C-alpha cells in the first residue's frame, strides 16, 4: 500500500534571499550603534572639558582672567577635534561664590553616510565650581 504525503517544496535559494534582505537592515543597525557610541564618547569629552574649564577659572583672581583660563583650558582639553562655539562663564565671582561654565561644541556625524544623520550634532555640557572663601578676588571678596 502506498502512503499519500504532501508534495515537497523546493527551498533552494530561500536562505540567499533572506540574507540579501536582512544585510542592509543589519548594516544600518550597526551604523546606528556606532553613531550612538560616538555621541556618548563625545559627550563625555565635552563634559570633561567643561569640568576642566570651570576648575581653571575658579583658580583665577578676576573675571577676565577666569574667562581666558576657561577658554584656553577647554580648547586644550578637546585638542581642536571639534568646533567649540560657546565657552561661557557665569556666576558670582566673589569669595565663596559659585561659577558655572557652559561648553557647546559642534561634532560632525556626516561621515557615517548611509544613515542620513544631519551634518553636525551640537553637544553642550555645563559644570560649576565654588570659589575658595579664603581667596582674594578682584571683585572685592574677603581675604
């Protein structure tokens, strides 16, 4: 007696089609992971530059010198890799006061090409530091 069975399908080439369809999706996902990793690394470096800048500014005796020290330190910390447009210094520059710096840099991401990301991403970080209460400042602070 002969058994009846379902006709067998030919699956030859099905795996090739799946690979061809999934490869662009996997490459796009990989590029997205790289872009996110780059953003996190850049964000950490800009935050470190902001922290270094406010620390350098807090060691100066007047606001003008503090501003110059913050700008020089932030640019030296970043090593000229990105365009930092804003290096701001705000706060009370008196003994016992607190100053804050904001560093804003434009980082290119267009070299990742295939994802359609914008040409640059702006990364901004702020840091604050207290001024020593026993340090004389140019703003009439206590000795």
